[in-house]
């Protein structure tokens, strides 16, 4: 039983790392989307103001 727990430990650690990586990548994509959206609005405002 003890060896079974030891064998499952690396899989649990791997699952945690995969979950953290997926969450981090989704957060990065969301932040990049917000930066793009805000930049697009600022450029449109700039062009409207000086155009």
C-alpha cells in the first residue's frame, strides 16, 4: 500500500503542474486580450481626436 501511494505521488504532482500551467496560460491570454483591446481603443481615440 505504501508503494502504491509513492507511485501515485508523481502523477499528482504532474497533474498539479499541468493545472497550474493551463491556468497561467489562460490568464496570460486574457491579459493579452485586454491589452490589445485597450490599445485599440486608445489608438482610435487618438486618431479621432487628431483626425
